[in-house]
């Protein structure tokens, strides 16, 4: 993986991130801010969005997976029809994928968290702060949803983008919904997707920098060969 701070590829001689207090500060600071925002926003949403505060007890949804949230109209946040707050209990992964596989998702999340820490420790350098922020966001999103699955038995979602907007030409999603974006998500999902996007950007920058260095290294050799 290419994760040097200036877009350079990782080199064995460069100081690894796990040896750098600054790298750890960036990672843990990002993680702390991210998971705090996620857990706080979930608690606030479940306390304020429905007509009455929704209080979930520890293990409640594990003991009774069929328990349903009380009906509520939701709250229109951004118009026209850009964002609503609407409470949903998600028994699957990001955007509701793979419902009622709690154990599998807990294991996969733990593996992903371990992989993220391994990438930070072994394949980033002390100056690769963009990668450190990205990994911190991914860890925060993963742990935020892991907390919900372990404590409550399902993930608390409340963000609904583009509500009441339907697909053109009578089209439907495989599940039958005609909404442009039928999924409800949370801040943890946003952190996960943002972190992964940042890692892709970092990888692209590093790859471009590596190609540029290779080209610059070849050009002097070519000029020396061509010289009389």
C-alpha cells in the first residue's frame, strides 16, 4: 500500500506510524471525535424525533428481534425533500444490507477493526496524516455500529436522504421501493464511507507520485544514454 505523507510509497526505511506519537494522536483524536458524534447523534435522535422518547434497554432487540419502533411522522430537516430524520432499527449492515445476521456482522466488524489497526501500524508512515484520519474515521464508524449491535441487538439509524422522491419511469429497487434513496442510515455509516473514500484518494495520489518519480528517474538515464 502506498501511504506516504506526501503521496510517496511506503518504504521500509521510513518511520512507521506506530512509532510516532503524532500519528497516534491524529488517529485517536479522529476516532474519538467520530464515535462521539455518532453515539451522541443516535441518542439525540431517539430521544427527540418520535412523538415520545424511544428508550432501548440493553439486549432488548436480541431478546425480541420483532420489536417495532412506535409509529412517528419523522421530522423534515432540509427542503425541498432533501433530508428527513426518521427512526429505524437496522438489523443488517450499511444501508440495511443483510438483515438479521448480527453475529456475522459483529465478527466482520472486529476483523475490519483489526485490519484497520494493522494498516495503520504496518503500512503507513508517521507523516501519512490523510491515511491516519481516514483510518480513524473507519474505526469510529465500525465501533459506533458495533456498539449498537452488541448493546441493543440492532443499529440505530435516523438519516433519510431524498425522502418522497421517486425513481423515474415507474422504476423500482429490487426490494420494491420506488424512492430514489430508500435507505435510512446514521453518522457511523457516513464516517465509514468517508474514510474509505479518503483512503482511495490517498492511494491514487501515492500511485501518481510513484509514477512521477519513476519517470523522473528514467529521463536522466535516457539522456545520459543518448549523449555522445
